[in-house]
């Protein structure tokens, strides 16, 4: 009886494992339907009252399985950077919210202050209210926030302090995505 169980388990996992995985992935994919434009509306003189303005939005879904959190973060970073390149190649832009810039000396500094700086820090640390932040979070410097985000999203390899444009964009978009994430159960 035990040997039959072992043989059946071997068959399910080794022999037909890839087939079952492909079926699972196929079942978890879904089609998103986009409705077409409705047309322009003109007044009696032929002047447009309402026109079609094409607006695009991107939905980013992570449905893969990973062996480690680092593997997941690196895979997401790669996909996000590919998405950024595609959107930019079409002449579009992406709204972002990372309130950190690099000054002429190559140092990180905040691009906002006072209330908006504290609101930005609360968003980075995942706090709903500014008052919920700990003193260390409230007093964190731009360098500390960059370090926190780069560690969280696995942006810098081997803890390097170099900050390329590509890495800044990935960190910026990952931080923006974190604020609008929805979980599906």
C-alpha cells in the first residue's frame, strides 16, 4: 500500500508536475476587457462639446510563486523596469511620489518639508497617521529612507551606495505601488 502511494506521488510530482503547473497557471490567468471610445459630441455649430481623450492605466498583478522574498523582489524590480521602459517608449509618463532628490554634490535630500515631509515619511513607513510614527521614523534622514527602501525592495546589489537613474525609478515606482496595493483573497 505504501509503495503504491510513493509511485502515485512520484507520478503526480515528477512525471506530470509540469503539466499540472501549466494547468494551474492557465486557470489563474484572466482576460481584461477594454471598452471602446464612445465618440465625440458636437454642438449645432460643429464645435466639440465632449471629445475622446485616450487615457491608459496599467494593472500590475503578481501571480507567481517564489523560493524567497529576495527572488520575488528582484523579479518584480525587473518587471517594473520593463514596464517603465515600455511606457516611456510610447511617449507616456508615470506619476510618482518619491520626495527625495539628489543634490549637486550627490547627496540625498528631501524635495518637500514640514507637513508634507512628515506625510511622506509616514507613507514610506506604512503609517496611516503622522502621529503613529516612532521618533526614529519621524526624524529619519533622506539617506536613511533611501537605505530603508533599497533594502525593502532589494534595489541595490551587495548594499552598494551607487544610485543610478534606473535604481531610483524602480525604488520610486515600487514605493508608489506599495501605497495602492490591493489583495485578492
